[in-house]
C-alpha cells in the first residue's frame, strides 16, 4: 500500500475493459494528449466512472507503477488496427 509520501496518479477509467486489461495484463494506457506532465509516480489509483454501474464513482483499485514507455495505441491494442487513434 502507498505510504504517506507516495506519489499517486488518479487514472480515470471509462470502460470496464480498460480496468480488466490493467488487472489481468498489468498495464494501463494514458493517451498522450491527456497525459499529465508527471507520469513518474509510485502508484496508479483507478477512478471508476458511471460505466461501472453499482461500482461507479469510486477508487476501488490501486496498483504500483513498475515502469512506463511511450508507444502507439495500435501496438497496445492490436485487435483495433483501424481505430481512429491507432497511430496516436
């Protein structure tokens, strides 16, 4: 669990699929256009929006950050090659 001095980034999760990817595959994508200036943090806290039904409007999961890298959406989401933001 985070210590009182841990740096925590709150990640807004609009799609249950994104939370499942983070949980099962161990990664979370932040679109560059909406990324904060500081991403070198100790933890991610996942804020669940209305898409989560009864589990909405809460942070239920926190995960340690083990690293980060810059890549395109198409490299991460290989099942979506024609997505409008595939090359972002």
